[in-house]
């Protein structure tokens, strides 16, 4: 009895179509080569290549998601947003300070919070200057519209014009506007 017939040629054609769609929205430059045994993905900026053997038992979308996860881990651009703010002193902080010997009348009214958030540029729509950012900590995704051509920003990032992810983040957030939150961590897909 035959439970299922998987046509390898059809699978590879579907992969090529869906991978090209994925790569067009990717924030990094990619090339790929397919053969009878699998697919080789080349990250153009670093020159690193990744070889994946065909697994016809999983859907094409899941196969591409595995590839994306590897690329995202090592090559997707990161942006750091620095948040400096003063908030009213919490009772927990006041108790901790008093426990450390600060007198009640010497307690500050506010406390300064300095926090860094790391975002991954997950997707880009170059013709619309839209970037989809993934908050690395929370898993939430956000849609930003850039006031600066997205393709030029990515080229600056790729060529090392920013000294670090914080400088890139400062530039990005100064030249873009939050459009919407797209998803919470529980509703993500590739």
C-alpha cells in the first residue's frame, strides 16, 4: 500500500519559488544553489555557506523556516535601542535603599532607568521602505516605515559604516517611524 507519493521535482520547484520570495524580503544578501541532494545557501556578505539536505517529509515552508532560523541567528542585522528614562521611585527600591543606610528624607524622588533593547531586522519591503523588527527579548514584531531609503540603510550596515549595533539602532530609530505592532510572541510565523 502507498500512503503518500512525494514528487521530488515538484518539491524543489516549490522550494525555489518560496525561497526566492523569502530572500527578497530578507535583510541580507543571499544566493542559493540546488542539486539532487539539497540546497546550498550563501550569505554574500560573509561568504559563509550552509548546506541543507532535502527533507521531502516536511513542508517546504517548514524547511525554509529552518534555514531562516540559522541565518537569523548569525547574520541578520541587530539594532540596539537605548532607553533612558526617569520613573517615580518604587517602594521596593526605596526599601532597598533604606536597607543600605539611606535615610528616608534623603531618598530620591525618581530613579534613572538605562535599558538596552535588541531588535533583529526580520524582513524588509525595500520598495516601500518598510522594516519588520523582532524584539529579541519579548518576541514581539513591529512594523517601521523608514524616512530614509531602506536599501541604503542596509548597505551602510553591511559595509560597516556603523561602529556597532547601538549606532545603527540610533540611526534607524531617528530615521523611521513605528507603524504598528504586528504580533505577540505567540502568533509568529516565518
